[in-house]
C-alpha cells in the first residue's frame, strides 16, 4: 500500500485542487467505502467475508447524503495529508 501511495503522490502532486489524505485504520474490518457525488447522491460499497465479495448500493436522498458527508468529515478531520504520511518512517 505504501508503494502505491508514494506513486500516487508522485502522479498527482501537481494536480490543482487535488488533496489526498490517509486515514490510519488499525481494525481488521474495512472502513466504509463511499462516493459522495453531490447533496443527494451517495454510492456505498461493502466488502464481504472474502476478497471476492463486494456489495454496493446507491442512495438518492438529501438527508442520507448529509449523514454520509458528516461521517466523511469526521474521518477527514483526523486524517493526515498524503505528503506528511509519506515523509513518516514506515511502520509495520
């Protein structure tokens, strides 16, 4: 993952208005994967019991979009900019 993140940073560091962050996640379960498209539309992806099982859904609902935006913002506020994360020594 670290090699991919370093390469991603190298490829995107000059893209205007693009900012990648890293959320440290020590749990064995996946963090919720989501794409918030606008104030109404949200896509969610859920991993299953194996790497081959992924389920997803979309919601077109302003109230749900607000809840997921708030959830995203909680994680963003505790995240680390990708450049800062890359500069830290790797830990296993």
